[in-house]
């Protein structure tokens, strides 16, 4: 009797884990990116979602700009007169 209950519980647990795994795989799969779907999706987004995405994209630009090394200027190159024709 107890063995049957444990066997049923084990098979139910394994079935639930399998279903959860399939669900997660389906949810984590990227949506097909078609132009029409993108236009429709953007058309129905709320202003709050658009502002949040804009803020995220601005932050990414800030990080990219910070990662690019700027040229260093020495004292000689900063104080050198520019060669302009007269």
C-alpha cells in the first residue's frame, strides 16, 4: 500500500517536472521576429513601456561610450599652435 502511494507520487512528480521543463523551454524560446509582428507589437505598447525601453537604451549608450578609450593628449600637442595657412 505505501509502496503504491510512493510510486504514484514519484511518477506524478516526474510528470510535473517534465511538463515544467517543456513550459520553460517554450517560454524562453525567442519569438519569431518578423517586421509585421514588430510593427504591431510596437504600435500597442504603452507609453510607460516605451519610456522604460528608452531609458534602458540610453544607459547602454552611456556604457558603450564609457568603454571606448579616448586619445590622450600630451602637453606638447595641447599647446602646439595649429598650422593654418595665412
